[in-house]
């Protein structure tokens, strides 16, 4: 059995799907898997080709080489050119954006390839080691806290000096998922006074366990949805939340936003009115910029100053820490492959809830219900 690792071609993507550590375990294990890696695939993550060769990988120069295999392991969704290299008997694994890239998913289905989206892996206990969304969100949350500290232009911790005492910075983290909790923990380690907010009251204990204060608004009812994500709020709830949020935001130095609803535009949590209430020199780091942003004034991929507040909309934050992001992602892939490879052969058990839940296309069809709906919507829009 052969696994292919192409060089990522998406703009700004520095990660690689498999690292030498994982390649060594796959190639040197009892299953006897052959791993084909495109030359330069690990360069963005500072992994030289020589390390792959030492781990037992077969290096290939032709970009089509890693697609002439049983399983193609990628980070980002394939381009149209890369989709054209897929074979009907191939298995594709990666972040495929099944809820937002309807046309690409339809094109993958037309190749006959079987595809698995890492973001569609069920969030159940036995699949935690495969949860790439969480592994990458951890990095994004950590990085966001550092970005906030760097851009603020003030001390984070309290400092007591002969010239007087400097009060600690105040940080508000919106969204207490994996990224939010890591942002809270990192900002606390840097010495800031931290607040955390989430519409899901169930995460209060987690926020407080990190030494932060949990900011609570009564929006009515239980707002936790499927898979541990927050439910989409009604227009009335959104308006009330924004009103209360503006008051809280006006009292802090740094706001880090992480709130997202899968397959939908990110909810607006920070209105222009809220930004106007912030102190000059304050900072907003919007981790939801890729899906529209949690701040009304966010510009994806840009840093802008509005009302004397610096607003950052970074994209693909995990890729800025490509070495460790690749290590974690590769281990997620390795765990998933553990369900697929039996005695050196590819055996896909679609009775397994992880395999079935993560499968997007199979035998020329889009088999994932939500992805099929998204693809249908894309078709209707284009026509």
C-alpha cells in the first residue's frame, strides 16, 4: 500500500500533511506502507528532504507522483489541477471545506475518489486523537494571545517599579472553544487579567479553571448545539448580545474573538459601536476573519486602525507555526489511517462511525448530507 504526500500549493500554506516521525512509523511498521513525498513538501515547515529519506520515504520530483497512490494525504483542499490528478480508486484525506466549497466537492466526487474531510470527523471520545480541528485551533489560540500582546504596546503583567506600579492589561476572549481556551490560558500566563465569554454556559467551569472570569449574559435558553458548537442565535438574541457586549468591550485593552458556526458566516460580536467605546491603542485579534469575522470592521488578512483601535484579521494562523502545526496534524492523520489500514491493506469499514462520519465522497457521489446540501446550493447559485 502507498501513501502520497504532495507539496501544498495554497497561498501562504507552509504546513505538510506528514512529518518524518510519522513517516517512519508508517514505513517501518509491520504493515509495510510505502510513503511517497514530493520533494520540498516539508520546506515550509523547515523539514528538509533528507529527514524524510532517513525516515524511509521515497522522494519524488513529479508533482503528479504523490497522487499515483492508494491514499493522498493533504492539509488544504486540492486545487482544480490537483483534483484532476485523483484516480477513481484513490482515497483523499485533508481539510476539504465540505460545507463551503461545494463546487470543489462536486468535482472530487466526479473523479470517483473516496474523500475524507478532517473537519468532519465526529467529535466523540474515540476520535479525539484524530481531531485536527482541535489540534490546529490550539495553535491559533496560542498565537492570537501573542499577537495581542505584541500589538498592544503596553505591558501585559502588573509591574511594580521604583517609578510606580503598572496595572496589568485586561483581555477579553470571545468564544471558549479550543482556540478560546488556549488564548485564555496563554494571556493568563503572560500576566493579563482575563475574561472569557461564550453563549454555552457549560464552559464556565473550564474558563474559570484557567484563572479567568466568565462573562455571562442572559440570552435565554441553552445555546449549545450539536458537536459542542454554539447554536446560531436568533436576531433578537444577537441584538441583545451585541448591546451587552459593547459595554464589556469598552473596558478592556485586548479582545480576541474565536466564535464560529460550521458552514455559516461568523457571528458579529464586536460592532462598530463597541469599537468606538474602546480605549485608544486597544487591539482586536479576530480569529474568525476567514469566515467573515466576529468584528464588524475586520478586513480578512489585513491590519486596520479604526477609531484608534487596531483590528487584525489574520488568516491561516496555524500555518505561522508550521513546524509544530504539521507535527500535530500528522499525528491526527496517523490515527485516522490506523482505522483504515489493516495488515498492510486499505480496508474502509463504513460501519465505523468515524469512517462514515468523515467520508464526503464515494463512488462518484457526495455521501455527506451537509456537504451534499452545500454542493446543491453552489450549483443553484452558479446557475
